[in-house]
C-alpha cells in the first residue's frame, strides 16, 4: 500500500487490522490476539470519516477514553495500537505507556469465595451480578463480550467464547424474564445497551454484602480465578496423560514385557 509522507499520516482499513493481527499470532497468546483485534477495531471505529491516522490521533483517542476505562485497560488499548503502528512503519506515531490513575491491587479470589459470592447474588436477587460473575469466572470472557451477548448467539451456541450449557440456559431464562426475545440480552429499561459500569456496581454490591468488601470481587479477580483454574486443570490433565502413557509404555516395552 502506498502511503502519504509521514507527516500526512496514512489511511487505515479493516483489512490492515487483520493483516497485523495475523502477524501477531506468532508471538502472542490467542486471548491476547483477540483483545488486540477488538482494541484495533475500536480505534478504527473512532477515526474520522476519512479513516486517516495522523501523528496525534492515538494520543487524542486515549485522552478521550481515559475517564471511561481503568488505567490497565487503556494501557492494553495503547499497546495494541502501538503494535499496529509499528506494523505499518509509523513508530513515531506511537504513544508511551499510559499511566493514569492506578487502581489498588486486588486480593486474589479463591474458588470457595467465588461460590459464596454467587450464593449471595442468588439470595439478594441480583441476577445480573450472578450471571456476570459466572461468565467471568468460568469462561475466557471480557466485559465487552458479556455486554455483546445476544439471544440468538447464546441460543445457537455461536458466541465468541464457548459457554457452559448451564450458563446458556440461565442467560436465556434471564432474557425471557426481562422480555428480551432477540438482540442484546443486557439492555436498560429503555432498550439501550447496558453500560459496563452498571455491571461493575452490581458485582461490587454483592462483594460487599458477602463480607469481602466492595473491591474483592471484580472483573479482574474473577478473570484471574478463571485463568488459575484453567492452568490447574491443564496441569492435572497433562500429568494424568503422562502417567497413562508411561504405564502403557511399561506394558509394551518394560523389562519383563
């Protein structure tokens, strides 16, 4: 693609995003690649009509979203855009890591504490917090994925992240109870898409009611619990398979076989 001189910027297309993401697959995990793709699509959607990226475009975009997201999330968005700019050969347009207001570190959440949280959510009649906590602790789902869930995708099993059948059933029951028969499951009273802050506030209320304090349960600690649980299961599975293989080899090739 023939670009304009560096000072005039370059025009960004959706195909550029896929090309960049394709190259990142060799160095990053699938979940990180998926996050980068979503970040680049959000950046692309925020561009002016001509879709031209200039020297100050990334800095202006980060400034416009800094109040809506945590510093950690803004840093991730910035990293994704920096990777894209490096891919396009516009390193001079990159932005140094955004610092912002750092949130206090959260104490790790155990599986037992998570089960107490979902039990409290049920007792309090907080289905939104219950479903969100289940989604974040049991799947590789981010807030954007959760808010984008639709009746059709959950019903047909075509969601971006694979859901347990039990969670699919609960999501569809929630939608039916709230009169949502199609489209986004999580909407406000006027039918507008639910905001991430609403979900966080519901989780925070349940966390406080459980006796953990308002900050114990959050998207970050719930997702961390999922990652730790998955790693433990993977390690146990690998160990079991290695033992089974060793026994099989002993039977077939052992000293007295």
